[in-house]
C-alpha cells in the first residue's frame, strides 16, 4: 500500500508576500521532507516584487520598501529565522534630510512628522509639499470631533477624513511606501497602525490630546 502523494500548492506571485507564504508552508523542513510541494509562480524575470535595489552612478537606490518597523516582532522573527541579522542596516539619526519628489523637484520632508502625519506647526506651515488650501484643510483636524469607526478602515480613508486628501497623497503615502509599498486606500489601519483607530476616536491626529 503506497502512501498518499504530497499535496502540491502553488503560490501566485514572488513578491515579499508570496515568498513569505512559501517559507511558512515549508518552515522547519527541507524541500525533500516537506509534507507539501510548493511552487512559486512569478510572471516577471525576478523575485522580490516591489522590493528592488539598484546600483547606479555610484549610489545604492531602494526602489521599493527599504525598511521595516523593529517594534513589530513578526518581521524581526522572520529576519532571525532567515539568518539575515548581519545584513541589516540601522537608520542613521545623523543622516541628512529626506526628500519627496513632487512637481518636478525634490522637496524636503518637514520636521516633526510621525508616519507622515504632521505634529509640529511651523515646519508644516512652511513646507512646499502642501498648498495653502491643503494646509487649511488639515487644520480642521483641530476642531473635528473624534471619529468612532466601529471597526477597521483603510489608512487612506482615515487620514483623508482627518487631514484631507492632499496630506494623505503628498506626505503620508510617499513615506509609508518605504515600508509597505502599497496603496494607502488598500492598507488596513488595524493591521498597520491600530493605535490610529484609538487616537481618532478621542483626539486629534495633529498635536493629540487625551480624551
């Protein structure tokens, strides 16, 4: 009597999500001993999806997500399991300014941002990344009542509802792209920054105060 053949599982997409799924399916086993057969299907000629590193003109350029939040234990656990600790490069607090490319030129990211959300008034008012109209709309966060969502919402809808579309598109989205490389309106707030759900229920995003 022969044993049942291994199940064959196809993972569609060789980006970070697909590769992570394939890894979890085979975690702790060799390819020969794995109870399932796993095949990763990727339409392009390379794995990694949005995560890309390019060497050009003497510079190393990250074209997709270039960092992760160390306070999230799942990412740290995966790095250790893959034995990549020695390849990590910490953020240098003494590094130069960060810039966002907008309207045909690089513009400095204003100081005092938290996940792209402004927390200091003067740098936000002086930035060229947001128009006067956009800044006026963002200021409404100071007078809008708390928002009880009753469940999960997208980051895009939460930020737009409090600070306006311009802040969401020109500040928050480019900064979070360095972590998630995803559409702000398709990212779950509960999965990425659940504390924002609590903040908007009882306080402002800008210069938050307690309930």
